[in-house]
C-alpha cells in the first residue's frame, strides 16, 4: 500500500486530508478547527479549475469619450424613430384593413 506524503513536508507521512482542497497534510499542517489546511489559504484565495488564484479588485470603470457618448445618443434617437415608425405602420395598417 502506498503512503501519501504531506504537500508542504515531503519527508513526512500525511495523516489528514484537507476537506476544502483535498491536500494531503501532516500533523503540523492540519488545523482541526477548520478541518483543513493550517495556512489559511482558503479564506484568501478561491479555487478555480483546481488552481488557486489571488483575489484582485475589479478594474476601474472606463470613462466614456465624447465620441462614444455621441454615438450612444444617435443610436438611441434612431431606435426611437424606428419604434415610432413601426407603431405608425401598424396603426395605419389596422385602419386600412378595418374598412
């Protein structure tokens, strides 16, 4: 039977396994209060695809340039005109076919 070794101390036999990440741990690395790693890695870094990634703050929002604001206004106006046109055609079509 193969014995597992501690991930932090390869010369020591593992006697526990972390409940959150599954690491093999020796007596020194095991924390009975959390039933896992003693290094507190789980509170700071979440697991994503079985790797640890540090938490970083989101990037600051980009400021809209004047050109982007102008395009947004133009697209909004065209959308309103298009909606009004469809509504007008629907009303006229209903009036034509109702007689």
